[in-house]
């Protein structure tokens, strides 16, 4: 029977409560991937504690305020969460149409880094200082636009039903789209970001169904390119030293090998349950450089032990697991490719960051997703979560 107001949307009359609507099968709340969301939130909140522990005694960095980095990390997380909501609201399909504009803006920003507006931080000329203690690292946004741009090109004719797989010409155009910003980032030089972008490109190609000849060809080209980069002296001295220290951990332990040696000492001293938050001797004594950013995992290893470090790995594993499920369940190639690019990004960057603290990967200056301090990196990973949620939200629900 019709209500007196005459209002009804999708079968919901005024007598239906808000909670009933939220519980409805086609509601946004039901479509969101909650394990993914909760794991990302938990990582960011855990990261805030680790960043706080790493910086509360570093008066030179925190300007005499022990809560300086804690508040800023929480602020970055809040802004990132808002960006995720905005991404879900816009939708990955809407952003598909905006790819040319987003791509152009990201390329412009990385070009600006090479101008006098660019700044060098921790040896990498990869930043734009925008004042008020804030800076921007455009290469983080390039990761997103490469994923969206390549996905748009590779999936266009397949989703339209014209092809079963991307043809060679389409793949070549998609690679050209990725190469331009990667080459600019390499000029900074920001080798770590280029490594992540290269893995993203491989992940996108594999998910798109492109010919394996492209994948094998890119791997071979990557090997040749790495040799050429080393031979031509493109890398800065500090980057060469990092690889030398990785190849020989005993090389100059008080110099180029200092970071990794102190990182392993910090993690090794944590044992099973750790020394306790704020009680790590390596962290309190400020022996590990850049502990709030690149080496934040050492704080977890020392103060929370194997249990705390394992929890971070578990939460990252849940994020990747849910992303894989989203990629598998979507019915459009575009969504699958976008999700695959994000999976490749998160998986490699997490492995590289944690691996360099353990000495099994060279130091590359990459943050740990959701955990490390850094505004641009935090914004980028939460936008990526928004893309994953949008893919899940907009997919057809099964009967």
C-alpha cells in the first residue's frame, strides 16, 4: 500500500529505516570490500604509532614537538581517506574518460621537478616544495596515471567486443604512454620509482592478455637497460654505493653500509615480542636513519618483535588478497587491468621496502605502503584503494 508521502526509491518506502537500506543487497555498504578497507586503515594507524616512536625524540626533525609527525601522519591518512571516498564517488569508469587530463597533469608535475621548482631530499631530486613544511612527490601520482592510461588503451577494443586480446599496435601505444613519464623520472634520478613503474607495466601487460612476446621482450630490454645505465654513469654516486653495499654487506659498515647494518641490528634485537613501543634502543638512540620513512619497518621489528612485524605482513597480505579477488571477479578487462596494476605496485613496493631492511634487497628509497610517513605516497595508495573499491562497487552483483 502506498504511503501518504508517495515517496519510494528502488522499492524502499518511507517505512524502511536507514539501517534497512544499508543492509539492502544493492547498497554501497554491502558492495564495499570491508576486509580491504579495515586492513588499510589498520596499517595506517599502526604506521602512525611507529612513525611517532621513530620521531618523538628527534628534536631536529620534529622542531621540538614530539607529536609533530604523529599529527601529520594522521592528517595525511585523513586526507588520503577523503581522496578514497572521492575516487569511489567519481568511479573508475568516470576516471577512464579523464585519463588524458590526469596523464598530462602528472607528466607536467614530473617535468616541474627538473626545473628550479624541484628540490632534493635524501639524495633524490624528486620533490616540489609547496611551503608550510609540505612537499609533493609527483612520481607517486605517475604510478596511478600509468595504470589508468595503459588500462584504458589495452582494454578499449576488448571491452567493446572487437578483440579478444590487445593487438601489437595497441600494446606498443600503451608502452609508449608509460615510457614518457618513466624516462623523466629516471632523469631525476629516482631509480626506486622507476623500478616500481616497470613492475606495474609488466603486471598490466600480463593481466591484459597481451602476447607473452611483449613480456619476455620487456624483461630482456630491462636487463640490457640496467647494464647500459650502469655503464653510462646515469646513476648518482649514492645510488651506485647502495648497490655496492647490497652486493657486499661488509663494505664500509660505517659509511654506505651503515643504514642496512643498523636496520638488521634493530630488527634482530626485537625477538619474538619486541622491546615494547617507545623502548627500542636502536630507535630511541636514533641509530637508524630515515626511520619514519624508508626504514619504518625496523621500528616494528625492534619494538613489536616478530609478532608486530608479522602483523604488518599479514595486513599487507589481506590487502593484496582482496585486490586479487576484485581483479578476478570484475567482468570488464579495464577493471581487471587497473586492479592488476595496483597489485603489482603494492606487492613489489612492499617487498622492496621490507627486503632492504632485511638485507635481501638493495636500498631504493621506497616507502612502505600505508605505514611510512609521507603525504604524497599516502594519498596515492588511498586513491588506489578507492579505485579497487570502485571496481568492486560497480561490478554487477551475482544473483
